[in-house]
């Protein structure tokens, strides 16, 4: 089995565990993935959501920021960051992330419109 498939399977396993309420199991899997694969955007995205659910806000924010280091225009990560910052009580940071998310969303919509024309 090559590495990208193994990583994808682990992320899918973590997402499944999370979806059935096994949050700690999902967290453990994802922490292992990001420990071994520092550039895995999907794992950081998932870890941010799992960490937010577990109320591990620092870990959630760090996972989001790691995802954004990989792709600074990742809409999913920017939206997650805004949600995390709201929970942390960082109103200014949340507003900034929300504004960036709106702009990225508009860019995606415009790109989709151009493709469909």
C-alpha cells in the first residue's frame, strides 16, 4: 500500500470514528497522521474540528493555522478558524477570519461561474 492511500484510509477512519461519537479515537488517529505527515491539509482540517468538539481550543487553533500554512486560501480552514476564535472569545480575530472566509467564498463562486459559462 502506498503512503497517500494509507493516509487517506487513516483520515477516513478518524472521520468515521468522529461521526459515531468516538472523538478521542479520532483525535489519536489524526495526531498520528499529522505527526508523520506535516503537510497533510485534510488531516489538519479534521483535527481542528475534532479538537473543537473536544473543547481543546488551543489544539484546534494550532491545527487550523497549520492547515493555513499549507494553503492560506483554504476556505474550510478559514471558516473553522473563525469558529474556533469565536469560542476562544477572540472577537477581532474571528471577525477578521470571517471576512477572509467571505472573500474566499466569493472567489470560489466567481470561479465556478466562469467555468459554467
